[in-house]
């Protein structure tokens, strides 16, 4: 790789630092994570870290932003209505299970709001907005009963997702979240009243 252009090398180095930071913060938390641990995990020099991230807050905010971008991308699809809600939550569960960046971002969003000057509950609010949009579409297409309050239903589904997510992160570092969501969703979605015939 000696002939690799500087910009490409810088992008790869930054990605390596983000991933090493994510793995460490997802496992140990923000307070216990140090520059020294991250650069050791990444196999890079402290100066390299400082070139890309001047403070630990910079790392934390970057991880939260990256996690939010990945979560938003996972819910941007063409599957409409209730099927779209299910698809979104399954995609997110798989993303949490597979991505240290998303797990770290969620942990930082939950534990370090003041330190990182974050909006409290932002990942939850982003998902709530998307699920609400999908349910409004389902309502308009006559997929669900007009008696269903789509806003309350959206909140309940997001609460179940993030409750399962918190339990999964505590018990299996997110590995069993797809199975948890896979068990919960059919039960919850089956209980949504259909439109009157």
C-alpha cells in the first residue's frame, strides 16, 4: 500500500479509528475508554488519532452521528405500511447485532448525553418518526382500522424495540436482538386491528 494516495489512506485510517473506538466504547463505555486503548486496538500512533480526532468528545460525537446515519439508512426503503414497519425493525435489529458503531452510538446516546452535548432520545425519536410515517401510510391505504391511533401504536412499537435492544445489549452485546425482535413482532403486529369489512 505504499503508493496509496494520501486521501484514500486518510479515509481508511479514519475508518479504522472509528471501528476501534466503537468496539472499545460498546464494550467498556465512554469513561473507561482512553486514547491509548483505542490507538493500541487500532495499531496506530497517538499522533494519528489526534490528527483525526482532537478530543475524546470528537470521537463520541462522530460515533453517534455515524450510528444515526446507519440506522436511518436501514429504515429508508420502499416497503410500505405495516410490512415496512416490520422490515425496518428487523433491519435495525440486524444492524445492532452486526455493527459495533451502532452499538457504541446507542450506548453513548443513552449514557453520555450531557458529556457529548447530545439531544436526549434522538435515536428513539428518529425511529418514532419513521414508524409513524409508515403507519400513517398504512392507515391511508386502509391496511389498518381507522380506530387505531397510529401515534400511540408507533410509540408502543418503538418502545418495544428499544426495550428489547436494551435487554439484548445487556445480556448478549446485541447478538440476540434479531431473535428477540423476530419473536415479538409477529405477536404485536397480529394484534393491530384490520379495517372493518
